[in-house]
C-alpha cells in the first residue's frame, strides 16, 4: 500500500506554513504532513532528512512547489534523481510537469528497436534525446527556484542602495524607539503577500497593504531576507 507524505517548509518561524499544508491536503487528503522551518539554501533539514530515511519504494512525497524541496539546483536535481531511482514518487503541485510520473511517461514514450542495424541507431539516438529533454525540464525547474532566491537578494540590495543614495535612513536611527506592535503585523503582511516571497502584490501595493511607507517597507524587506538567510 502506498504511503503518502506531504512536506511543508518555511524559512522562518514567523512565516505561515498553513497555505502549503492546505494545498497538499486539498490534493491528497490522506497525506501525512511533515512541517519544519529552515533556510532553503542550507541542507540542515531534520524533518526532510528523517522522512527520507523512512520512505521506501512505492511511497509518495508531495511538495507545494519545487522550492520547498530545494532552492539549490544542484542539490535538488541530485535528490530528485536519487529518490526516483529508489522507486519513490514525487509530486510538485505548482510544477506538475516534473512529477516523477510525468518523467517516467516521457521515458516510456521511446521507440522500440526493430532489429535493423541502421534503423536501430536512429531509434536509440531518438530515445536518448527524449531522456535528455525530460531531464532538462527537471533541471530548469530547480534552476528557476535558485534564480528566484538570487534575484530576491539582488533586488533587496538594489532597493537599499537606491534608498541610501536618496539620503534615506536605512535601519533604525540611534536612540529611536521601534513601534513593535506595528512592525510585527506589517512584516507578516509582507511575507505573505509580496511577490518577492511568492505572493501577488508588487512593492508599492505591498507597502500600502502593510500600512508602511516605502522606506520602512524596504527596511522590513531587508530584515526578512536576513532572517531567511540566517
């Protein structure tokens, strides 16, 4: 009997993990959910590591997106191939084109050899191309996840540099008192709604939704990024 697991991961304890869990259970109501907090660029994932020791051939692991498995393209591809070779099925709700079942179907679409030496050379070459193309799709998905992380770091740094050049204060002025009650909910809105973290609001919209000025928005954005990379 196939065992179904859902893996949810957030970068900081302040983020909300319920969306991932809700998406997985909507597609696989019987999934056993594993949740943990860690930074995506590090490989210290106690929850996932424990799960990987428990799963066996025929089991299924469901991820909300490929970035929940890994944001490092090299590590993600290696883990994907290792699990597939062990007979473990993988499902990515936001990138179904790289589910292991889809990959296996692409490989099974190969043409059978016909016994003719010349024809078989062409057939083998065609089958090899199909395997390469299928593998490339997986690589591209993980590379995109890593690119999103790299782009976020660059955009955040550029936004801070732009603010500095305009003479805006970055960080808390010496002796200033933070409005903690306003900061926490504002940062929560940014984490959950900014396009930089998978939401739908651009910087201007997100700053407005959080009820902060653009200077404060970029400050909070920088702090969130530092937490994610901590």
